């Protein structure tokens, strides 16, 4: 056997199971018990668009240095699913370890790997008398075997199980017994790994494991979202489900009534229409969807833009076009959402890259929609939204909830009227009134057709230009209001990397590898919003070579930058990743080295 | 302020209920409906500040600009008005809502939203100005055009019409009526009753398109409708604040009590039609299928169905009236979130 370098607190474990078998819970316990050992960890759930019976994988990366982006290489492969064994075996390099269910051993076609055959199916019969539960409980057995093999502290496993089943003591006991049973089998039958070992450190103390969707939901909640209209779609559903859960728990009046309203709409067109109607009438409306949903919302987005109605769309991006790969990640909606609808539209997009930003931007997007009186997109993706990310506890938001430029009865009476679409303050943002304000000066007529400053109908070219150019000014105002990009590095390098969203951990790791292994230094900018800020534009202008990392085929952010800053077009080098898997550092490093001619 | 001339119970002249000048074709049925809406709102003494007028796209959907100038209006997207109305109802349950739609807007592009609006029972008056054609795109058939009717061009429609009233009753709408734009005597009290109904009220109004569907051979023309309509009853609306209401005895036959206490009397019945009987209503409409007769009047009036806001256990106070302090969540959710994820 080829000798490999011993790795402490640096392992990638992949578990192959069948979806609908309950393995997700076992995998979370495995990941969390490592997290409780104080070692940074991440988990990527690669699931099929199916409820039961198709192959699914869970990839856990453990790395003491904190590099937890997805890694292409696997160190330990756990094979529980006959259907995927042959392909799973190909993922292992010489000397890696395979843990496999006994009945699948005839499928092993390699002798250059370390093989551990475990009679999981036989063992589960012993530990779990209830035949129906065995499919689920069997997964806990591999947790026990892995625990012994790489040295996961038994105490932290129990702690993780308690966390997972805090409200189900019976399930907690069954799970604990099963893990211990697996562990005992391993103690008797296999030796701990000489290559991979985990040692307790103190690098996760006080940290959380969070899915982006629930973080976005918490942000929206604190942003005062009180009308929720949605249509279920993977991978966004848990955003709305989490928000609804928070509202139901924390937004009841003293007499038990809802201080909010939720509607599961008949389709995404309706969901967005409801949000538009609610926000027009003075509530704070939000919807969440994915690419196919935003496509259906396109006409409505144009109306909200042109009639200037606050609205929030959370787009948790997945692979398209069409149904595409509905359970795989992608950043393919950037271009579509930036210009969503027909005619001269251009929207504001907030693009979080961490769970903290999901939370903060969730708040921010609710306010910005009101302040800018337009539709605003919060662009997440499946990787950020549905996988577990390590982060610090969220801090209370100190900013106040804003209702934007809203005129009261008193203001209307003092001013003796108002013009709905007049640029009073020179920032392109007009004032508005809500139905129900008891003043004869309050009413105006909202329409998607051409309108004058006083909202009356017009087809005049002069009026049209005045209005559409003001909307452009408003877009420029947004440039100053959106979250600033994050800048890392000295700012003095010739070369730079630009990325956004969930690419961040992979880019950070790639920067480290490029510097340490290849002697290449880069400045790094992570864009967090469109339109681009002044500093963002400056950064691109000030670098000779700008490598744009995107998770889509055609470089959608590049297209926007090239169109808005054509003078910088030629210095941009696309670094693109679009196979549906979360982006890895090596994918970035490889392409950058190629671009550098190495 | 000195008010000259006649005013209603809240001291407003009828002019206050008018809107901008209509840009529809001269003689359009929709303009007659607009006049009836103005009259009904004036007579009821509606507070314009607490009413919104919504529409989709089409000739009918232009009309909210022509009435209630002191009310907020929203001429939205083709077929999507029900979604806007749902959102408005969620944001501010105290507002009265008048939605104006057409047969293309409702029976074709917006059908999905229309049926879900009924299912949710969003309180509003939903008016369909039904002329059997797409007026604004110059006269194509709509989904309510009768089988065998033909266009000015001679083109014959071979598809059966969708009966919006039958559909609405089947879906549980509690106030379903049919009228004719040229019959303000029936339409005004009908609109008044619809506005007194706490839930969705559908009024399907034959409203002839003077330009594209008023010719010989059209089953939605003025002439045809006048000749073939058969009112089920004459209507007399007694609002809740009217003194004559004292004479009304609860349970009186052929009187419909509205949610706000107003009463709609059904007079001069030709036949013994009971609009509170859902099966009788569906049976009546079924009998009319393919016939030349257009029954008008209150087709169905049920009760007991919760409004969307009640079913959803919403607070009485409009969400739009919540102060920033009321909207702002406390810190507990954050504390729970943080501890739950560590």
C-alpha cells in the first residue's frame, strides 16, 4: 500500500446512502459531534430531486485551519447504497479508506485502498427490534464505526444526539444506543486509522452551524416582514417555512391573533402579486423562490419597478435553465434578476456570502425596498441556503426599521397635495401615500402605463423620458445605499480575484494555496450587491488582471461589469464553475494557474 | 366649507365620487357601470379614503380612473388583480375594495387567480364587465363568448362559454349576481348590497362593447341583452343606517340580510326563486346553458363562510397601521436562534 501523509484534524468524509432513509439526521450528528470537538467543519448535502430511493451523498469536511469549502478529494467513503457503489469507489485515491456494508462487498473492484467491511444490516437487526425503524437506525451504526476509526469523542456524539433530538428522548436513546453499538463493534474488529485522526481543539467555541435559508428568514423577520406570500420550490422553501415559524412563535398579539399574514399562493405570479398589493397598501411583503419562480415573477417585477412599489424577492438559486438540476447549486440568475422584466428595468440585488450576511441582508432588504420603493432581490443559492455553515452567533441589529418616504395626513394637508412621482429630494426617490390616509390629497392612481409626476396617464415622450431617467437616478442612489464590497489584501497587487456569494470560502482557500504553493499574490474583492458601488468600480479599475469567480457558464456578473464599465472589459478573466457541485478551491486554483500560463 | 347642492349622509356631493373623464368609446357599457358605481357609493355615503379600486388590464380595467377620485387606485397587470386584492386585504383589512375586471382578464389569463380569490374569500366587490370580446386588442373572442356567436368579421365562435357565476357558486362564493350595464335600477342596489357583504361578492355584468360586439348576431349586444334578459326580481336596498329598516322583520321571506345589518329586498318575483339555495342557483344556471335567456339578479347569497382575514386569525388593526415599534420584533427570537444553533 502506498504511504500517505498522516492528517490530523483534516479529513473529508463522504457518506453514500439512499434518500428518504433518514441518513440526514445521522450525518448531522456526525458533523456536529466533530464541531463539538472544537474542529471547524462543514457539511454538504448532495440530494436528488426525489423523496425516496435515489442515491444521496453527504460530504463532511473537517479542517482545523478553517478551510471548509467543498473539496474534490475524499479521504473516507462510506458506502451504504448499492446503486452508487461503483461510482463512489472511483472517488477514492490510492490508500484512502472505504467503509462498506457487508452485503455490498462483492462490488468492490479495487485493491489499492483500505477496506473496512461492516455487517451493518446484520447489526441493526440486533439493536433495533422494530423493523420499520431499521432503515434509519442503521445510519447511526456508521457514525459509531467512523467515531472509532478517526477518534471522535464519544461524549460529543452524545451531545450532538441530545441536540438533534432535544424534544424526543426516546429517539435520542435509540440513536445513542445504536452509535455505541457501532462503536463497540469497531473497537472489537478494526484498528483506529493511522492516517486520519481527530484531536480536540478549541476552534469552534461559541460558534453556530447554520443554514443560510433560516438566517435569511431571521433577517427578514427582524426587518419587519409581515406579509408572506410564497409558492413552494426547492431550494428556497425552508426560507419561507422558517420565517413563518418565527412569525407564529414571536408575532402574536396579547389575545393570540396574528400580527402578520401568510398565503401559500396558487403560483409564483400570484405570490409576487400579493407581495406587491400588500406593500402598496402599507404592509411589508416578501416572497422567496428560485429561478423558475423569478421567471414567472418577471412581469410583476417590471410593474413594481415602474410603479415604484416596495417588494422583496429572495432568490435561492439552483441549476437551470428550466427544471435543470433542481437540487444542485448555481449562481445563474444574476443577469436575469438584474434586468428582470421587459423594457428598461434594472434592479437592486443584495448578494450575501456568509450566514451572518444572510441574516443582515435579510433585514437590510426589507428596509431598502421601502426606502427605494422598488423590488429588491436577495440572491442566495442552494449551497449557502441549504447547507450547514459555521459562523459566530448573530448580533442584534442596531438599525431601525424604516418605512421610507411616506407622507402622513398632516404633511399632505400642510403641503396641500403631493406629486407621486416627483423627484423632490434630487435622489430619484419620490414620496408616496397609503390607502386609508384621511386626506383628499392622499389618493393617486397607480399604473404600469406611462405617467406624469402626478401619476396621471400620459403617452408623451417628454414625460416618459423624465420619468425613466429619474428611475435611473434612483438606481444610482441605490449604489450608495447597498452593502459595500469586502476587500481583502493589501490593495497593492497587480492581480485580483473578484467573487460573490457562496464562492467565498473556496476563494479564501484558493488565495492561501496560490500564495503558499505557487507564490502568486492577489487582492480579493467580494461583491455584495448590484448596482456596483464606487469602491467596487475603483477596485477593478486599479488592478491589471481581474479574475472573476462565478458559478455559472457564461460569467453573468462579468457581463454586467463589461457592459457598465467597457473600459475594464479586457482585464477580466473568467474563472467559471458550473457543474452543480459547490465550488472548490482547487477548481479556482487550476483555472487561475491556467490563466497565468502555468 | 360651504357645500352647495345636494350631499349624501357624510356631507359629500356626488362629484366627489366621480373620477377623470372616460377615454372609452362613446356608448360603452363600461361607462354606464361606472355611473352606477358612482351612484351606489354616493348613496351609501362611502368614505373614499377607506376604499381602494383595483383592476387588471383591458378596457374594463381602465375604468377605476373614472370614479372615486379620492380613493387610491391600482391598474395592475393582465389577470393579476386578484393577487393584488389579496395583498391589499392582508395589509389593511379595514379598506373596502372594488375590483373591476373584464371577461378576458378574469375568464382567461386571470382564471387561476380568480378561482383562488374566491377560495380565500377576500372581502371585495369583484365586477366583471363582460362583453365577450377583447376590446383593447380590437375585438377577438373571449372565453365568455357564446357558442355560435360571431364577430363583425363573420368569424364564428365554436367554443362554449365559461359561466363565471356558476363557477363562483361552485367554488363557494357567498354573493353571486348577474346584471346588465343598461339596467342601473337593478345594478345600483346590487352594488350597494355587494358592498355591504363581508366577503367576496361577484357581479358579472353584461356590458356591450359598442365597437366590436354590438352587431346583429352578437349575444352580448345591447339589443340582444335587452331582449333576452330576464330579471329574477327587482331589488331594493335598505342600508343599515336607514330608518325604514325598523319596519324590516328578521327572517322575512325574500329579503337578504347583509353582514353589516343592511337588507336587500327582492321584489316582484315572477317565480318562486330562492337565492339562498345553492343547488337551486346552480340548477337555474344549468337550465340557462345554451338557452337564449340571460337571468339577472341575485343568483346566490350564502352565509357563514369566514373571510380570509378571519380564517387566518389576523389582528383587527390593519398591518399598514402598525407603528415601527409594533412591527419591530423583540430580541427573544434572536436569542433562541443563537442558542438553538450552537
